[in-house]
């Protein structure tokens, strides 16, 4: 219910949402869909036209009298900037106000170097992308950043991140406010990936579980069609669910300090550890993936075991949240055959038939672009949320 | 956004929601809160007054001119009937249209006897409650039923219930339509309990996990302030998460047919099994609870072990959905000391500090009444949902 904007601008947010959802609406369309009076619709539309959030988009069908003017959301009023920060690389993009990526670029970083060098690198890429797009910092309507760790979504602070030393409680929005006078959204990477996959490929799916199986393991939840973050931004912490594995004597120590976490058996870093212990010369997670894809018997056996262990945690998640689609992404998704077999085996063995009869378990469609794509869509929704529209129309 | 009611009744649902949320509103209050025009507000209010969903509630403050008339939701326009069906007992209640319980009653049943004898018993209690309240079947606005098994919420059918033989795909709403010409809502018992606890005791909590530890073990999830059911109504199936327990050689068989489920170690029926195997003469779950409360050392040891095993599954749930409150109900909640210690031990040991620093783990406040209380509140919300109001105002 659009009760959040009251008084003189009641209905403004609702009218803008209509234009974001459908192109080319007339005044009569808006009245019919909202139940707002003609004079209220005229006032709201005047405010949106004056602020250039909505622009004329031509005329409608001739129905005997004067043809009705049509209007549309102005996705080129400005741009959004997004950056997907990973453990070892970052990808930045400039997007229109619908969240569609117009151009993107990437470079290597080390997230453990701390916030200043990493955010300097992000800022440099943003500056380059803006120059290429022929835009100025004043035209940036929003900045979106995702990181490989838990985020307190309201404050935009990274909180207790196991692999981001130096980032705990760092004020990312404050850092960007020195460069851009616009809202800054910060989220966990896998939340953005989940939203990107859902909106791009499964728009009608209301419950989607996104698993990122890379160096670490995490999950993003789309519940009721929206990103679900939990009470403290800690939801989806599937990598640190603890399990008992029968064929080990001593539980492996995890990067989080605990022992026996799913990630400590099935994460990319744990696969690298186990392959090295078995005498293989693998440099990193990508090296492990390449070796497994060659079909080396010992390496494949380890990959299937990782799949079954991850699959046990996925099965628990299926029992608890009953999604209709599970998307697997991250570097380990490239060893699809071995990993997916293990995951499917455990999910179908363990979860109730009711929860699995229509369940799809699929690889990511967007791959490395899932983060930036989802982040831009999240950012567009946040900036044009009904309760924020007042500020866009009357910024001061 | 209230876009669901369009055309001639646009805004009707939104206006009714206002009256349900706040008593004693004037026409000007409604205009101010909705942005609807004076003429639209007058038309909607006339429709609600004509249907007696809203009634005059006196006059407002004298502000110089004629005092403004106030109006309120008419919670006594009719009644709601609800029944909480358990494995061995049922509790029925008659409620006003706000979902407040006016009278309730209970009796023993055997749910495994199948739908006909159980629903006959429900109907008898409903008939008695209506007679006591001086109401007729025509005044029943909604019937709510909860059951100890998974439900396809849209159709109201029980689906693949492990302990409800003969109920699979039974059309509960169809059965009641022979007696009452009103909507029938069917939900899983622990969903209703979760909603009752949240609305009654934690109205500001958005993410709440309700654990029912009785004969079986189940969970109800309140996410984003609403009951979360998952894609197939199978969410919250915490009792059938599978675990590996180090001190057993052969995994116990569960009532669901799988082995090693949480419930097969920590459910009430499993405690009874283990206490009997240890030579104790316990008749049922209540007998097991009584024995443990006497402080018998062997029985207490089993209860703490059950608490730790259940706690492992609760810790997984905390990692995945990050609730701010966990409510423990069901018969086993009466052995609070031993059970809660085990649950807390595992949750604080396993889950991320970020997810547990503000977490409350508390016993149920409503006890046996959580189901009926929550069911009545769910039913009231469903009946007066904005997209259904048209049918109430223009029933034919």
C-alpha cells in the first residue's frame, strides 16, 4: 500500500512506479490504474515532468477527439555506477536509470589490502567509465557497491568479514560521498547476483536460492520476489553451516576460525589445499578447476566429494526455505558435471519430495556479470522507491 | 501498492485497511492518508457503510464548525471459526472479525483416523461454539483450519503428510463449503503458531523462527513480517534436516521413511523410544516430559542430547535466515532448562557472531493457544485483503 508518501505529494511514488513499469502511459491510464483524481494526477505528472523523471513519449491512438499525450520514464536523465568487488578482482559498470548496463570494465585487486586502495581503484574505473559515456559526476544518481562479506544494509558498513581484513565497520557510503552527491547502496555480492539472475532469467520465480561456489561459499536468497537479508544482513551464510563428515578424523579449520564448516571442505580454497596435499601443483582456484576438468581421477573424486558436502547444505536449505529454483555460480560452477551431480544427489536424497518435485537446479546464466547486473537493478529500485521520490522531485 | 483493485472500486481495499488499522477516522483523515479525492472517499465510505463493514463511531473534536463524523471497522459484523488440529487433540475457537478469540474449546482426536471423523468433530465444536455465541452459520465470514503437516496453501490441500494417513490431497475447503458459505483457509500448524506469537508478542520483529518441538519437530518462519511458506508450502521442514551424530552406529529410521533426520533423534516420539530402550516406563510424550522434569539423570542426559541435536538444526537455520527472535513451543518446551541449554549451546557455538549478537531464544508465550490465535489473525488478514474487498461489498 502506498501510504508512505502522505500529504501534499500523496500518490507521487505510485505514479512514478507506474511509469517505471510500463512505457507510454496517458493521464487517463494513470487515473484508471491508481484511482487518484484528475487534478492529483495532473499535479503529480507536472512535478515529474518538471524534474525530467518523466518525459513526453508521443501521442496515443486517435479516438475521435484530440489524441492523448503519452509519457514515459526518462532512463537517460542520468546514470548509475556499480562495482562488484571480489576477493581478487573488481568489475565496474555504468548503467542507465533502469539499471541496464551500458559499459563495463574490470581489473585485478586484492581485497585484503583494505578499503582505501580498493576503493581508489573503484573510483578510477568509475571516472574512466563516466568520461567514456560523456557524463559528469553530477549526473550520477546512485552508486552501488557489492563486497564478498556480510553487510549491515542500512548503514552500508561491512561487518565482521572473514576475508576482508581492515574493512570491519568501514563506512563505504561515507567514502563515496566525497566524490558523488548521491545515494550509495552497499550489499553482499551474492545478494546482488541472486537478484540479477532472478530479474534477468526467472522474473516470475518468487523463491530463488543463489549459491556462489568460488574461493568461499555463500548463498543469496530471493524470497517473495525480493532480496532477503535477515535481521542483521547475515542471511545466506551457507558456507559456515557446520557438518560432520564420516571419512575425516580431524575437522579442518575454516577461514572463519571455526572447524568443520561446509566451506572448509567444499570451498575453492579447501579444494586447492586438498589437491596440493594429494601432490598436485595447483596455483589457485582456477588452477584447481582446470585440473578437475582434465578428468584426473583423484581430482574428480575430490570434486564430487565437495559437491556432496555442498549438496548436504543445499538440501538443508531446501528443507528450510523451499525454493523453486537454485542457481549455482562462482568459479566452481565451471566444473558443472562433477559438482552438480553431487549437489543433486544430496538434495533429492534428503529433502521432502514435496519440496523437490518442481525444483530446478541450474548453472548461472549471467556468470561474472550477475553481480553488476543485479546491483544496478537493486540500485534503481532503491533510488526510485516510493518513499524517496519526494527527494528527487524537491531535492532541497 | 494498492493497484490490485482497479476501475470503479479503486482504493476501496486501501480505505478498509485504514479502518482495520486505526479506530475512529474521519473522512478528512482518509483523504489525507490515501490521497484519494473527496468524491472517491465518499463513494468508498458509502459502500463500506452500506455493507456494514464500517460503522459510525461517534463524532470528532469540535473545531469551530460542525464536528466531523468518525467511523470504525465493524468487528462484530460476523464471526470467524478456527480449529487447530494436532496429532491427538483439537482446539476450536470463535473469534470476532479482528481475529480476537471470544471463546474456545478442545477435545481429543486421532488425526490418523483420517479426514472425515476429524472434520466431523471440528464441525460439532464449531456448531456448539456458534450456538453459545448466539450466531448462525450465515454469520460466519471465514473458517481457518491448521494441521500438523505440509499444506498447499493456494488449494488448501494437505500434501504428502508423514503422520496424517488418509489426508493426502484431501480437499478440506470443499468439505467445509457444505456447511459454510465463506472462504476456508488451511495452513500448517506451526505457521499459524509463528504468526500468533509474532503478532501478539513481537509485533515489531520482522524475522521470527518458531520451533514446535512436540511429537514431531517443525518450524514456522515469519520473514519480512509475513508467514513464509516457500514455493510448495514445504518451508520450515527443520525436523527432516539430516544430521550425522557421532555416538551412533546405525542411524535411526524416521517417520518420513528416511534415516538420520533431526526428528528421529530429538522429536518427542524419539525421546519416548529412547527412554523405553533405557528401561523407563513412559506412555507418551507427556510422560517423557514428566520423567525428565523429575531430574532422572539418564532421562536428563537424553533431553540435553536432544537439545543439542535440535540446536544443530536451529544453528543451520540461524545461518541461513538470520532471525532476530526464535520462539520454542510444543510439549518439549516444558523441559525448558535442558532443552534450551542444548539449543543455545549449539547456536552460539556454530553461527556467526553477527547473526547471534542480538538474537533472542525464548519460550512460547501463548502455549497451546498459539495456533488458534495465529490462525484467526491470518484469516482476518486474508478475508479483508485489499483484492478481496470487492466481493465483500458486492458479493454477487
